[in-house]
């Protein structure tokens, strides 16, 4: 998981906990997408892998969100 300012991380964790009932840290430990809950199966490139560290989104959710 990306290291963030503690206050920012707490705010993000509070948001994801309310929206998807899981913190990004927990999703990363379970190797699942923070948004859809599916298992992480891989990424198409290093940029997508880095994005997962920032957002917690799997490749499919990244593609649907950013493309």
C-alpha cells in the first residue's frame, strides 16, 4: 500500500469502509479489488500495478474507470 499522510489515510479508510465495507489495507492483504471485491489476477503493465497501490482498483475496474 502507498504510504500516505496519516490523516489522509484515515479519511480514505473511513470513506472506503463506509462505501465498500473494507479498508484499502485489508483489501490489499486479501488481494482483492477495493471496489468490486474480485481477486487480483494481474495487471497489464507496471503503471496499472502502481495505480493499484494508489487506488486499490483491479485491472478491470481501472479500465472501466479510466478508459
